[in-house]
């Protein structure tokens, strides 16, 4: 059956090929009047090529964009959206795409849900990494739909390992006292700083000494969310001497090693050595749980807790750090005692 003019055609290419059938459209004519063909795609069966041609005629799309690979799509999307997201979110997406190397050179339009699922199932990591890969495909699908590259989101058909119920436990009073007893050991002071500030590990390691105000007794940090960025946390009187000693070392970063910023991986080594030496089994993030637990037990105002932890709260809103606000936070923090 002859196709109508301008509909396009399917031809079988010569040679031994895995996908010998080419669906194509006429894009114009050369100086001799011969047609210039632009391929829509290559297929293993004639029927598949005819279906692709029919789909294109039903809903035309940019053929060049249809050929864009996953790597090219990621590069274009990341250049546009990374400046608008947090550093940790961008880092998560960069890490996730490294688990998808088998798909990066394929046209994004051709990637099926089962192939996405294979990247998740074969990553060799737990729910956190699997969730990051699934999230990446969701973002790329949305961007691909914006560009009319795809018509449906395959990412809605894939799944990652469920997030397990939290097993994080705050430090006990006895464990906190153990840390105080050994506070002068290598980097033990940072454990106390995490417990009494609520900062995440990467937030504490990123605090610059210039953002420590010893006179007014606060430091400023925070990286993860809009509510958490550049937040001001009072320096608890219990750790004022520790923070002062660190600040007076004169390094750019409050927590330094040989005058330089401590990497998160290096800090985990130092943390593990201290925990093992004293029979304590906690992660740095559990200091944050401990901070909240201490404030809750002391009856601190929930709005103040949310502000210090960088949590978005309907009761907080966009509050400005006035002297009154800082006083409220300091009073809430002072409720925590040894």
C-alpha cells in the first residue's frame, strides 16, 4: 500500500545489521532534485519501523532531539537546573548518573523502563543509591517531555528498594558523658559540637571561621535545604570553649586538618577511630537526632528547634535572624544541660 505524499517511507538497508529497517522522512531536495532523507530511527523489524513512522506522523517531534543520548540530555538538563538546586542534590544526581553508564550513549527516546530498572537493580547499593537513580530518571523524563522527546514517563514504571524504618538512635546520657571525659582526644571535640549544634556532618565541616561570632556566641552554616541554608545557631555555653579554641587556630575552616578543610571521608575515619576506642556505636548523623532529643526532653519551643535544625515549619515561616530571634534560640538551647 502506497503511503500519501510526505508521509515518509521504510527501507531495508544493505549488509548484516541488527536493525536493518530505517524509518525516514523527506527533509528536502538537493540541487539535482533528489530527496534528502532524515532517519527517524532504525529497527529490527519492518513492522516496528512502520509503527515508528506512523507514530511520528501522528505526533511529529524534532528528529534531531529524538536522537539525543542520555548523556547529552543529562548535560543539558544539569546545566540548566543544577544552579537552582542545593549542592547535595546536584551531587546526588552526578553520583546517580555514574551508575547508568550502559545507557549513556543510547538515544534517550529508545530507553525502556526495563533498562532503567536494570540500572537500579544492578547498582550494587542499597535504598539510598537506588532511590537516587530512580529520582534521576524521573527528572530526565520530565525534561525529555518538555523537549517533546518522549510522550510517556517510563520512570513511573520502575521502583527502588523501600526506605527502611529508621534505626538511628540518639546518644544516651552515659555515652555523652564518655565523650566529655575524652574531649581532648583527637577530634572528640567535634562530636560534642555536633551533639550541641544540630549541624549535619557536611555542614559542620563547611563552616568557615569567618562565620563564627564568639562575641555574640553564634555560628552560621547549613547546606541542604532553603530553610537550612545559612542558618544561625547559638553556640551552647557547654561548647563555647571548644569552639573558641578551634576558631583561634586561625584556619579558614573551623574544623581543619593541617590547616585545610577536612573531607567527609577523612572525618568518618577519625570518627570511627574514636567510637571504636570507647565502645560507642553511633553515626555522625545520630548527633543530630541527639540534639533534637535533648531539646525535646528539655521542653524547648518547637519553632526554635526547627529553626536551629534547619527544618521547614509552618510555624516558622521566613523569620529574620534579629537579636530578639537569636535571644529566643539561645534561651531554648540553654534548657539543655549536662
